C-alpha cells in the first residue's frame, strides 16, 4: 500500500488507531431489537409471541428472518411464512443467532477496505464449525450450540472497526501481513499498536455482551488467556477459526492463522477419529453457508 513507507511503519497510524479507542463511545450501539431479544431469550417466562412481536416491528429484519428460516442452512422441510412460525420451529436461540447476525452485518454495512463477502464467509463458516463441534461434543459438556454460533459470527468483529474507521491504514496492515507471511493479528500489533482482539473486547464491553462471548472476542487467538469459565467456548472458536482457514475461508488467500489447534484439541479432548468426523461434517455442510451469506450481506 502506498502510505506504508517502510516495513512496520505507516506515518501517524498508531495515533489514528488510538483515536478510535479514545472515541469508543461513538462506535455503533447494538440495535434495540437485539438487546430486547437477548432479554427475551434469557427470560424463562418469555413466549414465542414475545420474540416474534419484537421482530415483526422491523419489516426488513422480518423478511431476512423468513428467508433465512427457509434457507438450506436450516434444511426445514416445510415452508415457513411468518416470524412466529420461524420462532416456534427454529427456537429462541436460533432466532437470536439470526437477528444478531443480520443486525451486526447491517451496522457495519458502510465502506470498507477489506473484502466484506470474504469477511462474512469466514465468520459464518467459523460459526457453523463452532456449532458442529459443540453438537459433536454434546455428551462431554453442555454448551448451547447457538451461543457457539454467535461467538463464531462475532469473533473477528474488531477487524470491521479498523476497516471502516481507518480503511487505507487497515488495507496497508493486510498487505503487510500478506507480504511478511505473518498472522494479521501480529501485523496489527506491529503497525497499529492495537489488534482486533482488543478492539473486539472494547465493543463487547460497550454492547454488554455476556462474559464468555466477550472472552471469545478478546482471546480467540490465544485461548490460554481465557478465563476458566469461558475457556471451553474460546477453545472451540479458535479451533473453528483454524479449520475455516484450512478450508480456504480466510480474509484473503493464504492468510496465515495463529495455530493453537493441537492444544485446543487436547483441551476439548478431541481425538483423531472425532476430529476427522467433525471435518467431514464441516466439508459436507460448507456450501449451505452461501445462502446464509447472501441473505445476511447482500440483501
Ligand atoms: Fe481473529
Ligand atoms: Fe477469524
């Protein structure tokens, strides 16, 4: 990139990154519908009606929900024509994943220097893999598969802040990572003085996300740093991130990924045969992510 004068330096870039952190209160807030839906999902007295009434107020969101509910991603054999039947058939937690994905994609739909299709494909595939791993390990420990999906969708969200608020600088950071063959997070640390984990954790705090989800945003490249309560989820998302990269679903071609996968598999007690089954399942399902992507990002 032209404004990169020498390896590891872009004039004034660290100041510009620090400015974004300083003005974090100006970063976008989670839409009310997402916050209210999180309350509905977490409240034992809620009904499907409470959730569908919230979504029905937003016609654009309603049409996305119905398209997603009917997509191959969920493979529901009958046609779903209303939000209320989507909530009943897919369940609260899946609806929360859909609303969160659609709302966050809309919040960051401005101009970006990164390839947004590739960004969302990576996030959706990571989310899908996280859900597959949780389902596979269900007998070992109970984690809600949809919470894992949400964690996968959001894990790299800090990159979108850089790409939207300092597009040229972030393009230079990506170019530097490519040229040096290093993980993007290392290039961010070196050039920006801050990385997308830190930026993600700032957003998690602003959005008052649940602590385990915040921990994924903050530590998905180094699961050892995760708090004990969140360690299982952080290991799952890291492993999913690595598998997504290995399947060619990175932010750009040949993106180098931090590799703690061996340690993650030990932590999660995933032996070779389980791992092969997970990867096989992912390979069989990966095409289904395209329809999810087209509804979330292109409509
Ligand atoms: Fe990341
Ligand atoms: Fe990632």
